[in-house]
């Protein structure tokens, strides 16, 4: 069984360190822990699964020394994901964010090269710089909330991405609309992949068309125009 080093604070319980038993690959953090320390999981190279209780309300942990991590069950009370939290977790396959996670910090999932699908929380509304950069297996991202912003380089190098599923499409005149235009401008192949996969929607096509016209990509613009005429 794993050993947990927990310190009681005035405002809750801090998990400072997890020590795995020989051969152990899965950890269930004890209920009642309210905060994860920055190095609680440092160096756990065999760790494949982490299950967090809903008592966890603060998340500072960095998992970048956990190359075998495949799955994490988040606390439903996490307010967001900190910067570089899962940097180069190359075995991570899927992310389902809790409903209340409003923000994903810079490079939180950068170079997670096995990550295939991301389902954002119902209230996630901000995606920072280079969050999914280099996630070369990522194919689908599901957005539930009406987003405040997505930084233009959030999906840089996601060469398999072909499905952006917005519950509330970006509206003309909003910051999100402008940022999605910049995303399509930086990666014109993204629009083409979405088209070829059959996942294009009219709101996204209009944004991609605006980007294609602005950058003089006439062939792509023609394909988007044909889609919009259907």
C-alpha cells in the first residue's frame, strides 16, 4: 500500500509526498486531503493512475516526472489546472476535467503525445498559452462553456486534431472569435482536417474562411465556401 505524508494546516490537509509500494501503479488519495503539494508525486515513474477525492480544492502538483501516468480522476471541486502540471506525461490518454475547473494554465498538457481526447468542464472558460502544444495524437476537444479565451498557440503542433466540438459556438465580435481566427490562421491545415473528417460546422467554417481569406489561402477558402453553400 502507498504511504502518504500529510500535514494538517489551519485551513485543511496538505499532501506533501506519496511513496509507492514496490509494484504499485495506482494511487487513491485519502478523503479529507484538501491540497496537493507541488512535489507530492515527484519521481513516481511507475505511476499509471491517480484518483483524487472531491475534498481536494487546491492543485499545485506537477506530474511531469510521471511518464507512465495514463489516467487521473480529478476532484469535482478543483478550480483549475496549474501551469505545466502534466508537461510531457507521454502515456496520458484522455482528460475529463471537473465541471468547476474554469482555467487551464500555460503548458498544462504540453507534449502529452498519447493524449487523444479532452473533455473540458461545464464551466471551463479559459485555456492558456501552449496548453496542448505538441499533443500529436490529440483528435478531439469538447467545449461546454461559453469561452472567455483560448490562446492562439493552445493547439500548436496538434497534427491529428480534427474535431473541435463547441456547445456554444464563438460569436462574431467576441475575443474568442478573434482567437479562433488566429488559431486557424496559424494552422490552416486544422480547418482542412476538420473538413476531411466530416466534423466541420457552419460557425467554425465561417471563422476558418475569414482566416483563409485574410492570409490569401484561396484553395482552402474555396473549399470552405463550398461547404457553407451546402
